[in-house]
């Protein structure tokens, strides 16, 4: 057994003058005397004071940034600035060296672009320590929120033979020998010989399977990886990302909006309460970054102010039709500043329109509802007007769509009609239709892109910086 | 907004003679009067008493098993046997019909085999309600255990270009047109044109990436899907399953064993405390099932007794070498009853040997350590004897291996030698070797097959019954 104390505990300790052993990675080593030691348990470093007169020169030379060390000594109140405790080391042992000529992380500010290239080491910086602690806290908060409310966590399948969105762009999964695949008599690939006896893909959503479970447990949620084989090289898209999808039986669109708003507020509040150190760091990081920008491009609110603002205000709820009217009359539309001008009902909203509504017009999160049926999925419930569906998208400042959901079409005949209209094959989804054949009931659900939530709460701007090892076109490193 | 009360709340209610609205699925309807209604919030059904004199015949005929209904009426103390409360309905509305000629679930015992065919509906049975509630509770307990101890939850990549185990049998992931793939000049498939610019697979483990994070945060865990393209049609294997992998820095094999034992006991205790109703049901289900077996094949302990036994006893910890000696001298080896006889050190243990140790010899969970290096992975730490590695497998009764782990080889030179010996390409894992180049430190970790844990705690016997939509050779249904 290896015995050590965590730095997070020591920094909060109030019992002094006792011997402690700590292990961690050297962040800096000043004056041959002061080690800033970090063990990942918190953002703060512990100051370890080396008795350099009684320490081997050979050891002193190996106390470099990035090296792992073990230090034993007295925990004492610190007289120095910037810390309340320190360890007066009686022994320092090198666990693992770090060649200063080769270790890529030096005690200076590195660009996020550079750190992305060394994603396997970037966790050792303050920024990524904070981001991934926050990501952890948000994931835990999601589980806690749903567990407290009696939802059942479902693991829906990753490999699937169905296409939930009816929207292509999926990754194929196969064990066939691609150099020499088995063929059918007419020369096509013979998927009957593939592992699953048919063509399979990586899932784009667990919703359809989630609905099956909701129609038994009443309330369920999924939280797992989903995939899009889209050739998008943007700061908001990933080929592999985590999605959380609750589904509730005996619920309509309003229940769905309430659930989504409650959940978002719960997890943001949880982060504010449980990640104070991390959020303060990210808050200040963002303030520093904004100083580089011209005055008018800076945010009106700091990161923490923005999060608190979200908690203390109701999300604005408007219909798509109302949104179109606002956008039509808006200055950027009148002055033709939008790239895509809004001239009529039915237009799909672009990112520029969503941002205008959220960031300029309402200046708070907005829930848009009741979209035209033609721009939404087949499973969304047709409204009585016959032309809109009971959909909802939640738009967040700086992020755009963070949640997309709907009341589901529970009426078998209408669902089938919509599938015909939208060319969704019914035979492949016979199991899905069974929920409408046997004990159908009103139900609703939504999907939350987890990385977009982490982006929003962390104040980071590139989605590749909030997932450990991002997957995007031409990149599957690590 | 749709207003209803959950049956779980009503069954525990102590305020009566108030009007309530419930929604759920009809389990049974007796004497044109008594509906057993289930809404998934708990295993128990609520009795809804229909006033059949004042209810339309047309409605009464539609109250069939599987139908979804809404009932409003007075919540009263029940005089009948088997329940403490009931609802005297003043109105019953059919939300969704269920044709009794077609609905596959009838109020009788169905075989697990049959239910597996209709996995999209099996959640509506008591057995699967219990199993998936339990699965939820175990997943939540895992998150709670690690969160309380300051571990960081990492989402390691699903699509990967590396093979963590160096052991083949992976699913390929591609967006190439398989009917007409791009070729290089020498006729091979040109993966440079694939989505990620190289050949990629579905991950078999997040361990290697987990190690990267542990060497920054000190303590991390993963919990996500992993994949094996093995052609195994057994009751213990799946092509897609969930795995939980903690990784701890500044830790050795003993720390690792302690963590695994603490974690397993924590989650089992959590289930016993939070899933009383479900475990009692599964306990009785198993007792019934065992009655069909001859006396000598029945378990000595009931399910709940077995779980409590696990909590109150230390796991037996022995080395591989000790295990070999026990097995060599064992009756089934002497009498040549083992299929694979143990005659010398170095043999890989088979399921029959593991079961003998756990179920016959020690009669409790066993942690086997220090396996021969040749039968274990390259990343396991070489012991001083030069022939064993600091590995550990935890064996559970009825399950076999539930946890596999090791102290990791933190010494760069020895790790590289092991990679050469075991033909693991070093250039592809350069990022992994960086953890040993820069601030290496002793560390350890393990993997827990989540479905095997659910199997053990639920007392189910086929792994396909503890995951919602199992993936196995020739099957990717739903």
C-alpha cells in the first residue's frame, strides 16, 4: 500500500506540525527551494520547501516541471504570500523524471491550439484541470437530478440497425474483410455474413429505444455517446459526443419544457455550488481573454454572472411563428445584415437568427416551440393546426441550440402518415410502432448535447476543448 | 401540462379521501371491476375500482391488459387483501388501446427466452422492471462512490485508432463506400480517404486513455460502452457492454484491491438499501426457479443472503501460484473431472477452475493476484521475480471474473521491453509512453464489466437479460 495525503485535504488542514507525505507533479521550482506541487485533487498547488543544504545536488537537478515526486516533511502554517500551509520537506524522492528539454508543458501560458495537439498532457494545466472537473460535476449533477426524481437510467444501444433521425450521415460498423468482402449473387456486399447478419451503424440518438422504456417505467433518461459522420469542422460539432435524453410518459410539451428548464437550472446551480474554485478560475480566464477584444465585442456579463442570470430568470418561451415575426421586423433583417434573410413563415432558423433572438432581443435563454412540421422529425406530435409540430428547441447565449425535444406523436394512424410523408420505412421500425399499438399514451422528451452544456458553463469557446479526446474529420488521435 | 400522481407515491400515502388522477398500464382487469394499474414508478400495482354500473360498456371492453388508461377518483384505504390503498374511480379514460388478441404479454408467466424476442415490451413485466431498476441503482451507486471520493469521471473515446489490449477482435468503423472503396496504387483500401484519415475501430477499453488522465487528476474513472467482435454465443458475453474503469495514481496492487473491494461492497450495500422491493422479488423468483432443480444443484444461499454474505466477509486474496497448488491437489483435478487438468505452473485458468476456487474451496469472492506474465497484458507491472505481473482478477460465485486489473508498468524501459516481447507497436502508442517519459509514477486500475455486476446482484443467469437491447452474433434488433 502506498500512503500519501491529498493536497486538497492538506490545503484545508487546520492541524499543523505533523509529518505528512505528499506525491504529485512539480508545476514550478523556484530558487532551488520552493516546489509548487499539484496532485490533481484540486487546482491549488501545495508549497513544498526543500532544505537545499541537506539535499543531494543530483536530486535538486531532477526537480523539474512535470516530474513526479514524493515529499515527506512537517506540515506547517506558511508565512509566505499566497498560501496558508506548506510542507517543510525532510526528504524528496523523484518518482518519475521530466526532461525539461523535452516536456512540452512549461510554466507559461500555452495556446489552446497547442494544447489540443497534446491532449494527453493538457489535463495537467489549470485550464483543463478546471474544465474536466466541471465536466465531471455536470455529469454527476445530471445523474443526481434524475435519480432524485425517480427516473431510470437506460443504456440504449450504440450499434444499431436503425436510423433514429431518418437523416443519414452515420458511421458503418462491420467486421467484414473490406479488402475482400463477401458478395451476393448480384454483386452487392453480402451483409448477411457480417457480424450482426445485417448492415449496422453507430447510433445518432437513443431516443426511439428510450421511448420504449418510458412506456414501461414512466420516466427514463439515457446518457451515452452518439455519433455523426458529418464533415463539419466547426467549433460546435464533434463526430463523437455525449448526449443525455430523458423521455417521460403521460407528459406534454409544457411538461417537457418544465423538465428541461428545471434540469438545466439544477445542474448549473450544482456547478456553482460544487466547483467554486474551478469557476472562479475560468471566470478570470475569460475576463483576461476579453480584455484582448474591442470594448463592444466584450460580454456584458462575466461567466459567473451569466450562470447566475440563467438561474434567476425564467427562460423565454415563444412559438416559432412569434420568432419569425420578431426576426422579420428586426434591424439586421431590415438592413439586410443577416446572411439568410427571413421573408416568410416556414424558413429554417440559422445560427445567426437564434443568436439574435437570444443575445440581442431577449438577452436570456429562449425556448422556441411549434415549428413547421416540414423542418422537423417524423416522430414529433402534429399540432391541431395541421402544419406545426409540438417541438421545442432551447437556445442559449453563445451556444445556440443546447436542447432539442418534442412531444411525441402517440397516435398510430397519424404517426404512420408522417412516416410515409417523410419516407421513413415502417417495417424497420415495427418495434417502435408497437408502443403506439399497445397502450399508447402522450409522452415527450428531449436531447441535451452534453458538450454544449460544458461549453456554456465553462465559458470555453471550442467544443474540442471540453471533451478529452475529440473526434472530428481526419482526426482520431490518442 | 398533464397532471397525475405517481403510483409509488400513492401506495405510500397516508392521507385519504382525496381526489387523485393516475395514469398507467393495465396489468389485469378482474370481474369487470378491479384494475391492477402499473405506471412503472414502482413494482407494485395500484388497485383501481371501476364503478361498472356507471361506466360505458364500450369503455369496459377496452380495459385490457396492456392498455394505457387515465383514472380519476377517491383515494381510500382498501378493505381488500394485498393492498392498503385503492382508488374508487369516478371516471376512466382509455389513452391507448391494447388488442388482447395481439398484445404479446398476457397475465401469466412468460419464459425469459420468449421475452428476449420482445425486448421492447419486456420492461412491462415485473422481472424486467426489477432488473432495470436495479441496473439503474447500481449505475448511480458507482457514480456516487467515485464522486464522494474525489474521482473525476472521464469519457474516453469510443472510436479509436489504437487497440488497448493488443488483442484483435474489434469492430471496424468507416464511412467509406464499401461497394466501391477508394484504393491506393497497390490496390489496398485507401483509409487516408476515410472519415478519420485512417482505419478506426470501436474501443475495447478506455484504460490507456484513462491512465493519461489519472496522471493528471490522480484519481479518475470511466463508465461507458466497450465492444468485442468475438463470435461468442454464451450466457456471459456480449458484443456491446458497459465497462467501468477506475485508474489511480500513486497506488500499488494492494491499493487497487482495496478500492475494488470497497467499491463492490458499496454498490451491493446501496442496492440492498435502495432496491428492497426489487431484490425481494428477484430473491423469490430465484427460489421458485431453484425448486425446479434437484436438491444438490440448488444454491446454499438465497440471493439476498448471498449479497449480505459478500458484504460481511473479506474477499479471499491469494496468488496465482497458491491457486495452482490448491487446484493441483483438488479432487476434480485428481479424479480428472476438470476438462482442462492443471499439471503445471503457467496454465491459464479456465472457468471451471475459477468456479472451483470460489464456489467449492473458499465459498466466497476471491482475488487472484500475480499471474504469469505471458498470459497477461503488456502494461501490467513486472514483479521482482521477473516471471509474474502485478495483476488481479476478482472472481465471484456464479459469475467468474467480474473485475480484472493490475498495477501498471510505470518504468519506461521495462514497459518498452514488454511491448517488444508482446509485439505491441510502440510508435502507435507514443502518447501512452509519454506518461512514463514525463513524471511517471506508480499507478493502478481495474475494469468492471457492468453487466456481470448486474447479473450477480439480480440473480439472473443470462447476460442478455440484464442489458436493454443485447448485441451478439447475428443480432442487432431494436
